[in-house]
């Protein structure tokens, strides 16, 4: 059954993203795979100079005024509003069987267009981050309201992990038939797994994530003070863009006051190829996040065969629980427990080898994009058939 799908970009960064951008990368990789399976795929995205590649995807670019660069919220709101006429023109040009949105604001736009123009096209919403919706505060109340609206009005919802699915059903009283758990995948043919060395004189701990309170870099820095007493040669690389300047200043102050300057490196935003290089050099990937929906860092690290120490929270258990022994999980608020787990990994060559193998096998079995695309296409088919009744 061949059908046409429209994916709507996020308005945060272009597709494909140059570096860390899990939602945008997921849209791009899923769309490429769907084209390979014979489906028609259009993407409405911000106008950009990024190379899209020869993929068979049809891109429709929306120009966002430069004045909107003053604040990220202005940018996403402007993009979302401007997708409505683009979506209307696309719908007039060709049949559209599914509209798949990936942010709360483009979700509102798609639902508004559906209501205004009386379309019967199913609208699917993939929730890429549940932090705002399950932990609302004054700084994200606008996004929270938009997301609540999209969750209640979309024809179907996809969330990457089962624990987030259960929480959304409980929190909002959603029908379990309206929400499906399907993870994001990874393109394995771009990755050559590393083989952990049995002994390491100067181990490197890597934490690739945006710098913000929810990612909890402070617990890792506190753990570093403890680790360095026992493993003096260890280095820590924290790779990712700064999204909370005040928190970043707090981290830098801690580094300076605890004489960690020569042992801790903040790289800032990096292109994806550079992040992949860091995985290849890492002795362990550490992920002490407080909130997560899936955590692509886990999937990427395991694909490279890098041992993982991560937070013992529901979405992460959903991933690493697929293969016992593929990661070590700890309390993300306990620096000493985190430090002990890291020391255990970097000192035990046999453990690293076992974790590396189990992680690679887990990703190969469950997270290849071909497998993920087939599951999402199956969800599309169910909705389209239901829409025709």
C-alpha cells in the first residue's frame, strides 16, 4: 500500500541537523528509509543552506524572518505559522495521506489547517521530549499549553519509550489505543564499532548532550573530584551546545574552584562527524540525565561499542533493559555512586568488552532504521484504513 506522507520540521534547526539535533535527525533518517520502502515523503522545513543529499525526499522550504533570530521561541512560532499556507499548497498539489508533526507548535498548525480546510487527513504527533509536558514550569508554560492541545487532538501519538507512554496515558487520561511506543533508530552503516582496550593509562569520559540543568552535568563534575583521587590520568569531555548560560557559568565556577581545568573540557556545539570521532576515542560514555524521553546518546554509544554509565530512570531502563548487562545504571543525584561505576568500567577490561558486545547487539536487533520505519509505516496504514471507513 503506497501512500504520501508529509513530515513537518521543528523550526528549531534545519533537517538534517549539523550536530546534536535528535528530533531533526530522526525526521531525516526516517524519511529516507520510508522513501526506500516506496512511500512518497515531503518535508516542510526552514529555508537553509544545509546539504539535503540525494534521498528522494521532496523538501518545501519556509523562510523565517531574520528578526525572529532574537529569541528561539519567536523563530519556532514564526515557522509554525508559515507552515500553514505551505501545507495548504502541498495538499492542493498532490494527495496527502498522513501529516506527521514533531513539535508542539507545528502540531497546532497542522491541526488548525485540518480544521480550517476540513481535511480528513490523520495527524500524527511524535513527542521527542516529555520534560516540558511532565515537568511544567513558568519558563515553558506556553509550550506546555500547546503540547497539551496537540496530545489531546492528534489522531495518534508516538513516543519513543514505553515508560513515557505509560506516564502520558496516566497523566492525561489518554486512550491506550491512541498512543504507540516506537523508538528512534540509528543508521548503522555509518558507524564502525570500536574495540575497548584491555588497559588504559589515560581514560576519557564523554558526556555528549546540550548543557542545561536537566542534563545534570554538575553531578558528573562532582564525581570527577572523587574519580581523580583514584585515577589521576582520567579526562572528562562534555560536548554539546549551551542552552542555559547561568547553569554553564555555575559549572565553570565549580571546575575552577576544584582545580579541574586541565581535566575537564567543554567543547561547545559540534558537527555530527566530530561527535562520532569523540565516541571512537571515549573509554566510557556517561549519561547522568534527570529527564529523558529516549536518549539517542545511549543508542549512538552502544552502536560504537562504548560502555555506558547512565541514570536509573524509566526511559533509560526501557532501552538498556532489552539486553541485560549492556549498561550500568546509577542514581543520577549521587556523585559517589556515579564515580564508583565509572571507575569500575575504566579499570575492568573484561567488563568493558562484555558491555561493548552486548550494546552493539542490542542496537543491531532493535534500533536499525529499517526496523523502525516498518513499524511506523504499519501505524500509518492502520490510521489511513480507519480514516477510509
